[in-house]
C-alpha cells in the first residue's frame, strides 16, 4: 500500500486499486471518492511493491501523481493516477522486493542487488509520455 498527494494505491496479486480524494464542500473535508481497479494483462505476474510520487508540472501540465508498480519479473510499470499505463521498464530479472524514492533517485531492491534509477530523466520521459497519451485520448474523442 502506498499513499501520496491524496492518491492511495493498494495491491494484491496481479491487481491493484487506485483511490483518489476530492474536497467535499458539504462535509468541509477531503473524502476518498474515485476508485479505479486495474488488472495486469499477464495474470502470472505478481505485484511485489508499489510507490507513489508527484510529478511536478510545467507550463503545459497540472501536477499529477505517478504510481510505480514493481513486479515479480523484475520490471516496473508506471501508471497515472487515472490508471493509464504510461511506461514499463525492466531493470533486472529477479522479483523486486521493495522500492524507495530518495531525493533524485528511485531505488529498486532485488534479492541480489540494488538498482538506482536517476529520476531526472525518468520524470522528463513520464511527462512526455503522459502528454502524448492525453493528446491521443483527446484526438480519439474528437474523432468520435
């Protein structure tokens, strides 16, 4: 389970749930309201860890929360808070035991090693890919 920036992610087996909050004016507080259930395409893969982190916006972006899901095959899948798959990267061929975001580094812990992924390039890539995904969705809606 991971929570950051009002986004909660809970994982079990090959499934995970993303819960986001919104401000309720009547109750005068934030309430968790939007729930998205995600199933991995390959049900043989097991989610071994997850971490949420904020992706700072630019002139064309609103800040958003990225959900990194570590898998039993050694890869990490990166999702938006809406549950859209943005990027997948295999770092090693062993199951990921845990992940931590420390400063500018995403650390993936494996049984035999620790891999450090510099987030400066990753964040730039995720921003670009999310923008492309949003444009593709908008174009698809416009065509319908």
